[in-house]
C-alpha cells in the first residue's frame, strides 16, 4: 500500500513538473518548432498505443477502488473492472482523433526540404505546426492554473486513484484539441471578458423542440422568429435519446451521445448550434447527471449481471441497506413514485431510484462514472452548447446516514466541473438546477475564489411571485427580494415566471407564521385559487402530484391562463381581458426588473393558454405538466403584430419592455437594488441604481387602483413604459399595473 502511494505521489510530482516545463518552453526558431512538434507527435503516438494496451492490466492490481462507504461493502471487490473497460471508448474517441491530428502535422517537415518550389505551402504548413504548439501551450497554461486544486479534490473523492486522474487529464487534452477553431476563438473572447453574461442585453427563452418546430432542423429554420423575440439565449428542453413512455419528459436518458430520433441527429444539433453562434444566440441544454434510464447501455449490461456495470449504480441483494437509507432520505414523489428504491424481480435485487423506478441513480463513488459523465458533458460543449444546465444537482452524491442532499462531495464535483470547463471550454457556463430554499441554493455559486455554478435558477422568487398573485400580499416577496439584494453581485440568477415544470409551494412558512398563516391551510388555498375553485378566482390551472393526506400539491398552467387571460377570453369579457393582459405584462416587467437573466417560456410572448388536449393522449394524460407543454400556436403567432388581439398586445408589449431594458445600465446584474416601503401590502417597490441612473419600480398586485406612498424628493421622473412625467411621491397605480420611473 505504501509503495503504491509513493508511486502515485511520484507520478503526481512528475506531472506537475511536466506542466511547468511545457508552459515555459519556447522553440528557438520555426524550423526547430516543426521538428520538435513532429518528434513529440511520434512519441505521443507510441506512448498512447502503449498506454492503451498496458493500463487495463495495471488496473487489475488495484482492488481498493471502492473503499469509501459502509453501504458499498459488497461492491468493493468489483471495482477492478470498470477501469479496464473504460479504456475502450478512449481508444475509439479521443486518442485516435489525436493521432489523426498529429499525423497531419508531419507534412511541414517534408515540405521544408523542397527549397523555393512550394514556398507558400511550406509557410502554411509551418503555421499549422506552430498553431498546434500554441494550442498545446494554451491547454497547458489553463491546466497548470487548476491542476493542483483539481488533483486535490479528485483524490479527496477517489483516494489512491491517481491512475484515473491521469486518465482524466489525458482525455481532457484530447477533447480540447478536438474542439472546433471557432469555438476556441469564442472561448478566448469570453475568457478575456468573464462578465459577458452579466449585462442587460441577454434575454432567454426555453422551449421544447418538438412543440416549437417539430425537430432541430425546424428550430434552425425558425431562428428568425427567435431573434424577433429579442432572444439571444435559447434553452432547448431535454432532447437526448430516452425511451417512449418512460422518459420523464426527456430526463431519463438512454444515450448521452444520441438525439431522440424524431428530433434529429447529433449532426443536426451541431448544425443548429453553429447557426445560433452566427446569429449571436447562446444555446443551453440539460445534462442529467444524477441518473440514467434503465434502457441505457450501462443499465442493460448491469441487468445482465456484468459486475463492472453493476458498480455504476447502487444494487443491494436485500432490503437491509435500503431500509437504512429510507430512514433519512426524503421522498421526491411520495404519491406517484414512493420510496427511493425499486425491486428488480429479474435480478432479485434492489436498485436506488430517487425519482422514478425507471431512472437508476448513478454511483459517483466510482471514479469511472465521474470520468465518463465528464466526457459526456464535454461532448455536448464540443457540439457547440454554450450553457450546461446541470439537472438535480443536490442529489448526485449518496451516503448512508444522511438525507443524500447537498452533501460536501456534491460541491467538490461541481467545483471540478467548473475547473474542467475553464480548462477545456472556458466560454461555457454552468447553470445549476437547485429547487430548494435560498440558504441551500446560494452555496452552489461557490465562493469568489473557488466558484462553482455561473448561474442558478431563482426558484423561490418565482414561487413567491405566484403566491403574491393569489394573496394580493407582497410582504413575503419583499422579504425574499431583501435576501437576494444582500447577496454578492457576482451571483447571477435566472429569473422566470413559468417553465416546463410545475410550481411547488416551498415558501418560507416560518416567516409567514408570524401572521398566523398555517402551512397546510395556505397550500390548500393556493391550490383552490389556481384551479379556479376559489370564489372570484381568475386563474385556470391544474394540480400535479396532489397528496390527499397532506393536502400538498403542485401547480400547472401557462402564465396567460394563471393570470386570467384564458377565463376572460372564454367569457368574452373585453374589460377583464384587457386587465388580464395588463397583469401578464406587469409580471413580466417584474421579472425583467430583477437582477440576473430573464427567461421567457415559449408561448408566453403571445399569451398562449393551457393545452387540454393532453387529456386525450394515453401517453400523457397521467402527467398534468403537459397542460403547459402544448404545441406552439403558430396560428396565434401570426397575429403578433395585430393590435387589439391578445397575441398582438402581448408580443408588442414585451418587445417594448425588452428593448427598454437593453438600453439602460440600471438593469444590469451589477446594479444596486433595494426595496422601498410603499405603505400598502399589495404594492411592491424597488429602487435600482447604476452609473448615475436611478429607477423606481412599482408593482400593484391588487385588482384595485392603489396609491404607492413613496416619497422620493429628488425631482421629476419619467415612466419608461408610458412616457408620462411625474414625481415619485404618492404614485397612483392602476389595478394590476406597474411603473418603471427613471430619474430625469
């Protein structure tokens, strides 16, 4: 054991020395660079071939892969083989590609022997060799910056597995070298301007590919419409291969390297990404890290009894260990998918399934899983994906005796992912999906010195906004804004009203308790209000995962339907329709005012209502989230410039608001923001300041005209929305209305 540790330490020291030498090295002249590059290429090819043959045998000698937890004692001996198998994809993917590239660089040496006959080709080939050397130096520079911390964190998770760490580093270089030149160029631009995503000119939109345009080629053809919506950040909902009927909306991935056939191919995705890049649109995709589909190759081979693949999941022969987990681990879906384990009768084993029975949790105690999932992520970034949305981040590390949520190892993994992206693709952002209370969300930003995610969803503010809609009481929303305004300005939130998922009522009931609000009764009221079952409710939605025992339920519906547009249009009430459109726009004004990046859910820009046709589809009717996942209404979009129509009023209204936001620095993420007392619980007041600009934003969540009793005694203001001139004192606001008052 001591000998192995000593050997690992020697390898690490050698690696550090090599990196330092490579960064400092410079060729004496161009010819020497070419010869040196050629010699290194040949040596690298020989070394790569030797490593490919030798490493599996070397790994057979290391049985201590899984010495970590008590829960994995039955898996300890089986960790020999994953490393052995892992070399196969590397031979096919990374090393081979690297050989092709390096072989091409041998040409310059031959050309230099031909004196002036082919002067230009010689020059071009020499430049190529120099470029390769520059790329290698660029990689080594980035790697040197992060190497020590990356090694420390990796070895902290996987003790005595320097072999796997070195394997990871080798493949990171291969993947970097395989990255397209225009992506590398974009990386360098963003690397020089790391604040590029914190400006006020970014507007996002999330959509399902099939609902919006049928397939990826269709989306590419509709990019002009996306740009017309002022969108330059496009989030495509899950589109990787997943089994029909057991896909969880695409979050049960059966192949991380293939697109769902009906949506297109990986080539189509790359082509779309290329076109988006030309148009200045950043592309975002989901990366499901916590689990795979039971139809994934790993799961199928594990089910067939292959020990190596069984070790990539959590299997147990009996319920002894699972029962211990169940004592401390909460259930995600207590009504539709109770428990955290599923019995597999064909294997006579239990497998951990935190979400649905067909989604098998990956075992990140196994370094093979860690490495392979990193490669899967980087495959997407090399296709041109700019933002990686890490799904269900808090769940990815499991440990007996804990709640398996937000464990320290999770933060180590996310930090490593951040460093790996900064080494291979520094132009890529990490977006974390952490659907929890603020004190558990914020740590995923990391620290200023050791950042983790670039951006996080502002889940709590979204839910609190809809709570305010139902209660007409903005006090909790103000308290939530005060918390966010105290956070460092480096933290960037994605703000949204609706998305593909439901609305969960994870509010701050401890704080609400001071007003005599009971959690169970309050949730019942919210459910009744947003399903239209409460007197005078204007909302139209449906419940998701309702639990009759606890009274808990989540909410589904589009923004337009929850704001009253659907009800008013159905009843042909013109006055109510105007008021509902005003409220819909007011909620979007509030979203655009918040610090961070605003993201619109596709269809909201035309006031699209609920789609009840899912009730007629047996593959969908058990999941009420399809209520707001309907096909995009292109017939309604045709009316987007027609005044007096719902699509026209919504589209033109949002277009105006989005352009106002882009033209004032006070809307940047780094602007100072604070709440102001309006002396009316139904009115929220915010003051934002940046670069000499001062904005007073007021939002009336009541169905009555109100007065905001603010008293800014510094002169006249102009409402950026209506153009009206007024003082920011005793401001009268119409029902469900708002103001953006800019100091003149």
